[in-house]
């Protein structure tokens, strides 16, 4: 238990801090109007058109800060609080998602790799842990193949970790593109761009925390199974 807490508590603390940063930054800058006076929905359409992405549709989606770009459907989906608010926070989030759309059009390699890994990573994050527990359960009944089952779960979970790792450059690059889009000064002022940077920086921290959580979990699994193997 001590080893598990050693690996998991620091990333968990960072994740809680990152989520607080996202919430507080968005709340603060959602009250600050952007220079152009455009709602998130209007800004999305304008930025997409300016970057030759007229084929990408903009839709509303449910949930709080559930904004995302869907590369398969070529749709940028915005949460109501972002789509309907003419704020610095909204335009920053929109520009970030448009950055993903530009990555998709330019065949940005890390994005393509992440998209290809998504099905396996999604399966691994959901069922890898279950396989580890199942394997240890079988091993507890003196079934030696239980360790093999557990290691298979670790392998699946490792794909999810790789997915989280590749997510970092994808997200950082999208934020960099967002800042470049807004640096001209027609949508946000120089002063407002600091607010955009604060919102995007807080969001980026959540991806770092997620990666550290995944790595900590993976290391714990590996050390635990190595320990069981040595006992044999």
C-alpha cells in the first residue's frame, strides 16, 4: 500500500491542482470580453475560414468544457459556455481546438499516431487494470499462468501510457498554434493574450498530470509483478 501511495499521491495532487487552475482561470477570463466581441461560436467559424478549413463544421455539445475537435467527422464541437460567450477564455479554447483542426489538415505526425493508438489505448485503460487483477486472482489460487494474464494487462495499460505521452506534444503544439493565431491583435489585445496563455497553460497542466498518473500506475504494476515473479 505504501508503494502504491508513493507512486500515486504526487500525480493525484498535481491533477487536483491542475483542475483547480483550469476552473479558476476559465472563471476569471470568462468574465473578460475579447477585443473582437466574438462569441466562441463566431470565433470558431472565423478562425476556421481564415485557415482554409471551411469544410469543418462547428456544433454544440453537452458538458462543461467538453470542447474538442473530431478528426473523423471533421467537426469542432463547443460546450455551451464556450460557444455562447464572447470572452478571452472562450476564444482561447476555440483557437486551441482550431489548432487541432489545422494539425489534422497538415497531417501532423504526433496527432496521426495518437489517433491510430486511440482504440487500443482506450481498451487498455479500461481493461488493462481488470486483467492485472484477474491475473493476480488466478495466481493467488496457485495458477502460474495468472502472472502471464497480469503481464498482458500491463502491456495493454502501457499502450494507454504511450497514448498519454504522445498527447503532450499534440496539445502543446495546438496551444502554440492558438497563440500564433491570436497574436495579430484583431481578436484579442496584447493584454488579453496573457489571459489566453493562462487558460491554455492550465489546461496543458492537466495533460502532464494525467501522464504522471498513468506512468505511476504502470510502474507500480511492473514492480508488483516483478516481485511476484521473484518469489517463484
